[in-house]
């Protein structure tokens, strides 16, 4: 790419939008997107097969769950305030995090020495910050159209849900943008305050530990990643959603069970998500060592698997306290553990081999969603 003057890009691909020629920062992001799509096109057969499988599974799920989806939409329409609150929290955190990330990347970009106008920087920052929120809104609109086509009678309920969703996105997006702009810039890396430091029995123990290679410390990485993410300013959102989910007139045990269920689900889900960056980071420097694949997987997964087993058992007990049938609670727990083992195994194995695990993880999630749908249809047939 060559330029003549600060705002006149002269060499771009023919399909480049004309509006980008006056905004070099947007041109860089557009070229990154084009390169990403070109790499996807190189594996066109694999990509086409993956998209076909995902579309077929999504269509089967939409047809099989049309009645349940209608009931879920009616429930969301009645709980429109909860929908707006959850959406506002999502938009708040997403926009705030994206704005901080975009501003930091602009300060470290190779374009910092170029004479780009402030208006161009503000426009590129706004587009890059708001793109995830706009993409989610478009996906929800498309899903709503599909629901209306399957059952036209729920159109008014879908309209109320979309209105609450839109209001939550707007309020949360504005709040996230404003608060992120008022936060002071951090000049250095802050040490993690919520990750426990190692404890030694004696002053000479660190030297002995350093001389003895051991992979057992790797098992703590996913747990520590969850602790670093679960700061009080993030956990408060889970508490707000859990408190809003408690129905009025519920007993104290039922209210505490709902709150506990939200926190357990949040921890187990975050622990599963933490396996992705941990696997990628660990594989980037352990791939060249003599460590085998089985040792790599077991070292990183064993402690997280114990936490998943214990958390799933507690979740099953909480579901029983909420008057859920024993068979359904056990089935949900078994499906979750199967999904954890599948997703974690694919993430660790594929990163160890230097490949992206996203395709296998998507297929695994689709397979478990189809299995859960079949089990629900079977239960409904018995009833």
C-alpha cells in the first residue's frame, strides 16, 4: 500500500470501498479482514462442509424446538426488564472493553507517526468499537425473523423483546463509551491482585523447586485465569442478573438456590472458556519441548476437570432443590461434562499440533446441541 499525502491512499485493491480512501486506520482493518477471508477461502472445501453442517443442524434445531422457542419468547416478553438489563450490561462491558482496546492499539500502531486527521481517528475508533454490538443486533434481528416465520403468532412478543433488546444496547453502549472515555490511562501493567502467590515452607524451597522440572503447576493455569477474570467489578454483573432472576414471592431457599445456580454456571462456563487462551499460550512454548500430547493435555486439564466434576455435582443438587426432576438434572450434568471434555480436549490437542480448534469445537457444540434436542423431544413424547 502506498500513499500520496496524509489522506489520499492511491494503491488499494479494486474492490476496496471508496469511503475508506480517506481513513488509513480503517484501511488497515479492512485489509486485515480481507486477508482473513482469503485464508478461509484457501480451505474452501472444509469451510463449505463446516458451514453446511452448521446450517443443517441449526435448521433441524429450529424446526424441532419451534414450540419451545415460542414459549421462551413469550417468557422473555413478560420479563422485558430483565432482557433490557442483561443487554445493557453486555453492551456496557463490550463497548467499554473495545474502546479501551482500540485506543491502546492506536497508541501502539505503526500509523501513529502518520498525519491522520483527528476526525478520521474518531470515526475509525467508533466503527471498530461498535462493530461487535451491531453484529449481535443484526444476528438477533435475523433470528427473530426466523422465529416469526416459524410461528407468526409470536410476532407481538418478538417485537417487545426486540424493543427491550434495542433499548438495552443503546443505554449500555452509551454508558460503556462514556465511562471508558473518562477512565484514566494506565501507564504500566498492574500486578494481578486476585491470583494467589505461591507459598513455600522455607526460604530454600524456591531454589529446590526451580532445579526440579515439574509440570504440575500447569494445572493451576485455567483456575488462575478464571480468578484474574473474576474481579469484583466483573462479578457484580453476575450478581445483578441472578438477583433479577429471582421471582417475587419465592422462598428464601429458592432465591438462594437461583443465585447459587447462576454463580456455579458462571464459574463453570468461565473455566471452560479459560481453557482456550491457556491452551494457546501453553502450546506456543511447550510444543517444542519433549512433552508428549498426553502429558500436555493431562497437565493442563486435570485440576480444571476436578473443579468441573465438583461444580456439576453441586449444580445437580441445586437443580433438585429447585424441584427439577432427578433424571433431567442428571442428564444436564452428563451433557455438560461431555461438552467440557470434548471442548477442552479439542482446544488442547489442536493447539498442541499448531492448528486452530474452532472448527472442531463448533462441530462438537453442534453435536451436543443436537443430542440435547433429541433427548428433550424424547421426554416430550413420553409426556
